[in-house]
C-alpha cells in the first residue's frame, strides 16, 4: 500500500463514518477508495462491508431503549435479516469478481437514485403507513426480505427501502421502525461480513485502516449533524454516487 492509498483510505473512512452518522451512504466513499487503491471490485465491496460494520453498532446503541422495549417483535425481522444476508453474501461469493464487476455501475446507479429520491419515497409511503392493510403489510415484509438479500450482496441504500417497508408495517411509528431497521441492518452486515471473511475476500490492512477512520468520522459526525442540514449531506452523497456511477459505466 502506497502513502497515497493510505491517505485515500483514511479520508474515505472518515467521510463514510461522518455521513453515515447523519444520512447514510458512507459505503460510496469506502468502496470507491478501495477500488482505486487497487483491490478488485468484489474484494473492495467485501472489505468495505467488513470495515464499516463496527461503526454501525453505535446506531443500535442509540436506540437501545426501543430495542429493549420491542425486542420480541424484532425477532422475525432479525431472523429474516440474517437469512437474507447469508443468501446475498453467498450469491456474491458464487458469481466471483468477473460476475460482480458488470453489476457495479447498475448497483451504484440504483443506490444513488434511492438516496436522491428518499424524501419522495417517504411521502409516497405515508398514506400506506397511516392505513396499512394486511396485503400491504405482507408486501412490505416481502420487500424487507428482498432488501436484506441486496444488503448481503451490496448494501448501499439498503436502509432507505427497509425503513420505508417497516414504516408501513409499524403504521408510521418512526422510532420503532428506525430501531428495527438499525438492528436488522447491523445483523445483515455482521452475517454477510462473516461469510465474506470466511471466503477470503476481506483485505485486513485496508479494512482496519478504514474501520479506525470511520469510527473517528462517526464520532465527529454527531457534531456535524448539529451544524449542517441533512439535505446538504444527502446532496453530497448523491453527487458522489452519481460521479462514481458515471466512472464505473465508463470503465
């Protein structure tokens, strides 16, 4: 690893931790930095997932009161998350880098669109959350299953769709939905990271540097959240995502 690559990983990890503390989307930064530091796209995706997992424990700790209160109700979602993550990680390992590389620009495009349209998605699901039916709840539960598979495979933008589905199931109880989302997303990352590590896809020097920087960025991200409006952070994430999408389509 060159000095330039080291600096790039530190900056990307720090930026990822900071934006994840405010709006999400940090994996855009780390995935790109790991690819540009010389890792194959598959290994970069796996290393990014493993590197950002420890910092996301803070999200669960922040909702510890809701987690304790609703833990029994969370169990089906937790089981679904672990199964979906295992399936997604298995698919990722099975197709290998040659199969994963052509999907990267499309995955980046999908994640960028999700981040850009997150406000519109929230407004769209609001009527369903206020008067959800048995059919819409089952469709939302199915969506969560699909999203957890996607989370084990790639992950960027997973939280947006999961929160939208949970808001329908929980009839608009945002803090309960967000607590469930954080727990399930963490389990998705833990399970998928464990399988990717077992598959030998995680590069530990890169992962440890990125992890340390992301924890520092996450800690400082709280103070940033108090000063910078979330819409500005989201605009930065969408801009980075759009630039990466264009770069990977042209590669």
